[in-house]
């Protein structure tokens, strides 16, 4: 499901380009987490991607959970 309420961002993860669509509030929370850790958003997303326990879990879901929990998996 992709709708007008989602913002899409692109990242390079494990050498592959990928796009993630999230609601603006989740991007804001992730940006704040990255800033608090002195990281670029892309570095935080890479770290969260690498830390996924279940690689079948969609990256967008993993990012939403991290934003809700306020944890950068690091």
C-alpha cells in the first residue's frame, strides 16, 4: 500500500538501492534518533537494516518499530 500520505526515501543498503515509504511522523522520529546519535539518517537506516532479527520483516516495519521504541539498534 502506497498512498499520498507516505513519503518515500531511497537508500543504499548492502550495495543495493532501495526505497522505503513511511508516514512523515516516522521519518521525523528516525531523523531525531539519528541526530541524537550523531549519525546521518542513511547510517541509522543501514544499522537498523543490518540488525533485523527476521530478514523477512519488511524494512518499513522495522523502521516504524524502531521509531516507536526510540531505539537505534546500536
